[in-house]
């Protein structure tokens, strides 16, 4: 019953609208004065009311269009600001009201491209679009605006100013990230090639020479034995043992450069301690303080090599660039994340003036440290200022999957099981740090 009543009311309104439109057509037809005189008073009032309501609806719709909009009216060979909506007020911080009546030739005198779009839209009576950087003529803010010009008969041009600055900034950030990724990939390839070159040189200069000496010594021993000179052969064997020992040490050093075996054998905590000792032996003028506030089982296996490489690169940067006397290393865990921090008291730098992509260090540098951290699911933050040192902080959020399970406590040394020890500093295996020239 209610639906029937609503339908009847709708039909009644439709009939009123049809009658009003018919009266409007008659009013604009030739002989309007005669038609007006013949129009009943009730019909004329109904027509006027309908027209006023239509104009009010259009005005409200225009005011609340969510896109900033300006109405320009043709005046001679120029256009003037005739109206604007609420979104335009917000875009211009309420200053657009001061520019009612402003001429397009004055507002856009330095932008002939925009003036050309005005004329094209008006003369060709079609929609014209343009995306361009633009400084607003009201509050002088720099934006990236998508202009849309629409002709409205008989003499108006409606202009939408869609602020696409966030989208353009995101696109630029994406392009910048891609450029950074390409640069990093090129640097990684160059670093890998440099590493191969260094390994080839090490193998040729050390291992190759030692193996050649061992070969000649073995051939000499065979010759002595074939001649029955056992005593001299024995002396040659004793003389060759140090060469074999040096070869073993060189092989161990190369292996440690590629990946420290102590990391797999004893874990990240022992590796950090060993690395810091080796670093201080090479750079005795730099004091290293370390604070470890977690257990070995707290660090996921896949994260250990990441932490080691960050520490390796961070201390190399300290030694080569900072001029520091003290570096503090901390590795800990809280309820949210595993955290690594490397802080020094060196000369520092301005991150804004010297972004990470321009910092050239041996290896992959600060850019590589950031990428390595993010690829492993973490975040890297660099805090520095000239004369105030540098602090590099990495954090990896904890997830249920990464929460380690308790492991049995190993037997104490007194229980009869020997405890493995890391290689001694004199064993020839050391951190990959460049000595000062």
C-alpha cells in the first residue's frame, strides 16, 4: 500500500515537471509575450518555482563537486574568474575569493600553454586535458595539477584542477627506487667481479706459489730417494713442512673472507667477538666496545649472515671514513624486534647533503647495507651530523615464525666434552678490512 502511494506521488511529481517544462518551452517560443498573457497564473508560478529549484540544485552540485573547479567567463578576447566551488577554496587556502574577476591573460601570463588550452577548449568546443607542474596563482604553492577544460554554452569554460602531487611524488619515488636498484645491481656485479679478481690474485700469488714450491720439493725428494740419499730427502721433507703450513693458512684466510666458518660452527655471538678482536689488532687506535643482550638461539639462522655483513661493512666504513677513536656495537632483542646498532664518535656527515647512494665505500656501502637489511625483512636508519659521529641502526621485527624454540643446554667443559674454540688471531684468518696505506 505504501509503495502504491509512493508511486502515485512520483507520477504526480513527474506530471508537474512535464507541465513546467512544457510551459518553459512555450515561454521561449516566438510570441512569448502573448503566451505569457494567455498562461494561467498558477502555471506561471509553477514554472518559475521549477526553474528556481533547478538552478538551486545545479548551484549546490557545483559547490560540492569534490574536485577544485573554477568557472571562467568569456569577456572580449579574454576570460575572467566568474565562480568557484568549496574544493577550490580548500586548495587555495581560502584565497580564491580575492581573485574574482581576475583575467586569465594576467593570471597565466607566464604559462602560454594554459592560455592556449583555454582558447582551444572555447573555439573547438571540446574537452582539453593537461598534466603539468604549476604554482598556484593564489597561495603560490607548487603542485602537480591535472587541468581539465570543458566548454559550457554560451560563454563559459569550466576548469577542474585535480591535485595529483601525491601520485606524481609516488611515481617519482618509484622511478628513483628503480634507478637505485639498477645502480645497486651494477655495483653488486662490479663488486662480485672485483672479488673474483682479488681471489684469483690471492690464489695465484700465494696458493699458486706455495703449491709450486711444494711440487718442486716433492720432485727433489723423489730424486734424492732414487739416488739413495735418504738423509738429505728427510731434511727436504722437514724444510717443506712450513710451506705446507703456510698454504693451509692461506686457504683458511680465503675461506674466512668468503664466509667465516666460525659463524656456522659457533654462531653469531662468537663471530662478533672474534671479528672485533681481529679488527682491533689491525686498527689499534680504534677502541671497540660491544654489548650483546640476547642468546644465540634468539637470532634466526638466515639472519646471522646478514648481521655479520652489516657489522663487517659498518666497521670498514668506520676505519676508512670516520676518523673515529671509539665505536660501540650493540646487538639485542626486545618484544618488537632484534636490533643491531653501530655508533662511532667520528667526523660524521650530513645525510641530506650526502645521500646514501652517493657514499662510495669499498664493497656495497651504505646503500648495500640498507638493501641487505630490507631484503631480510628489516629496516635500516642512519643518523649522522658533521662533527657528531654516525649511528647505524638496523631492526628486524619479530614474528611468531621467527621465535626460536629453546635448545638443550650444552654440557659444560668439565663434563668431559671439549668446547670448540674460535681460530686464534695468529692463525691467519681475519676480517676483511683494508689496511691504511
